[in-house]
């Protein structure tokens, strides 16, 4: 620390010691020239207000180098208009959205799952399978919002080959206002291709019920497959 004591005689008085220590710890004695660090410690000098070009400063870190929200840095950032434009263009190019991609409103219920399946000789990799049990016969209906710009619904529906032949199931598909789009009674081996116009439907709801249970229903389950269900343009 540099300490300056004011002495009436000044630095040139040979009988006084100026108790001023410079940065190198020297003491001015007996008329030595005491011309370094004439300001008190902590007093801002000319350099404090105007940092040199090569020295780091808080102005450089938080002023010139960092965007402040109003300068060129902010203007150069990609704005919402650009990203929204790209997203909107991408959405307009979408021609197919699978039910498994969209997901049902409120999620899946018990005994309903997504899995690859097969009806007849047709593999259906993006399927939803309803598998009610004898002691849990009711399965939750599933509702799906119709994506903007898509106007058709397609699916392959049936009971898979693992379902015992004496099961009989019903599949119903309705629009948001309750209008019936599809009503199918299914037996093992039956396969139906569903194609419905859903323009203006807003959402579709798929419900499944078992009309007749197999004699060994306690040890088996029917598998009602909504195969590759999808909305199309």
C-alpha cells in the first residue's frame, strides 16, 4: 500500500523523510525526487475512465463484445419470423402423420399399447393394439387431434392371428361431434381397410369393445389391431 503524508517542508527538505512508498517499496529520503504516484491510492487516474486499446475492461466484456438487445448482435440473431417461416413451410409439406407419432389426448389406458403387429400377410409396424382381459373388459377410447392440413384417415383394422377364433369385437371411429365414421364387427381373420374423410372433424375417437368372449377367455386375450393408423393429406 502506498501511504502519503503531507509534510510542510516538501520532498526536498533534507531534515525530513517523506513517508511515501512507491510501488517498488522505495522511500524518498534527504532530497530525493518524489515524483511517482502523486495521487492517493484508490483515486481514479486518467486511465481508469478510458481503458487503453490493449487492456481488458468491463466495458469490453459487457459493452462492445456482448449483445445488449438493441445493437447489431441482436439484429444478426435468427429471429422468430425466420424460424416460424421454416416451421410453417415444413408443416405445409407434411402429408402423413401416424397416430403413434401424434399420441392420444390424455395418453394410453390399461391394456392398450403401441407395437408392431401383423394382420394376415401384412406387417404393420406402427400399430395400436387393444387387448382387454376377461377381468378388465373395458378399454379406454383413444382420441387424436387431426393435424392441420390433413383431411383423410387411413388404417388397417382386425383381430390378429394370436386371437382365439371365438372372439368377436367391435371397433367404432367417431369425429369430435359424435358423428360415426366407421363401425366394424370383427372376427378372427377379418381384415378391413379403413378410409375416411376427416376434413373438419377436429379429432377422431377410436373405441373398442368385445361382443363375444372366447370359452378360454380367462387364459387368453383378444388383440384388436389399429394397424398403421394415420392422417393423410
